C-alpha cells in the first residue's frame, strides 16, 4: 500500500511579511490552521511541519502535532522537505504551502490520485483563469499541458500566445502545490539549477529541463495565501473573526 505523507515547509522569516506563519488567524496562528487543514483532509498517513524555527516547532508540537527541525539552510521549500523526507518511510510526499490555511481536501485528493498511475513521479495542480487579463500578470504562473496531463511548460509570460484572434483560448494558472515520489524528490535536490529555471525563477522547470514529467490535475480550487498583512485581514473576514 502506498504511504502518502504531507509536509509543510515553514520558514519563520519572510521578506514581504515577517513571521507571517505565526500571525494569529482568529484563535490560532496561520501555520497551525494550515497543519490542521491538511490533517483533517484524512488523505495522509502522517502530516509534518518542516521548519527552521524553534518558535514554529514549539507551536506545532505543543498542540500535539508533528514537526521536524530543518538542519541546514535551503534555497527552496522543496529542498527543505527533501532533507526531512530522506530518512522517512514514505512513498509519496505532498508539499503543502504553510501560508495556505484554507487548503481543501478536493484539490489534494486529485493530486494524490494521480499517483495511482505508477508512471507518475511528480504532480501538481492548475485552475482555469476566470479573467483572461490575468494571463498577462507575471506574478501569476501559467502552465500548458498535453493530452496526457503532462506539463509542457510553465511561464510567467502569457502561454499559449494567441496568434489568431478568432481562436478561443483558455489560460491555466499553476497552483503551487506539489507531490513527489520520494526518489524523485531526492533526485531533484541533486540536480543543478536549470537555465530556464534561472531565467523564469520557477524551480519546477528543473524537472522539465531534465526530462522528468510533471503530471497536472485540474481543479476549481481558489487558493488563499497569506503573503501580506492585507491578505491576513481578508482571511480574518473569511473566518468571521472581524
């Protein structure tokens, strides 16, 4: 039986919103709500927070949760969870973003189900954009796929480019929730940064550049990330605490 675990990388420092994961969202910090949302999905054998912070570690473990201290500095959250997963008994690792306290079961389940196909080594999510103007926003990463649910490319630029104005086109937003077979996750950390990755500042391009397929599931899930104080205020309103 495939053992699936969720890992939530959680850095205390954040450039745009310092200590955002420990900001209170109602009666609990953001990271605790994210942890509980993953746990309550009932999709995972285990859920861990992976952190470089004693404060976050204590917050999770004091509430009876599971946390692992990250031993070294890392370039990305993917590298952080790879270190923690190296010695764990796990077949598939789902990387849940620590700043998404409203993560839902539906998109996570679609992601996990992709691994019923034994060929799948890496998987992620996409959502059709409601506003075509968003396709021009470089902060909104686009993805195009082939007929077999494999990503062809990810870009901050508009893809595909509509050369003929008479042809209808759908644009898909990449949702940055990933899942990996453990061996693929460990292989990722051993690969050097790819030229395309450095150009676009998108680490998932390291897989494609090295010929590793990323399978994509489509969802309607609209993720709410806490990146700024304004995001936190909106999230507070969402849970009815303001």
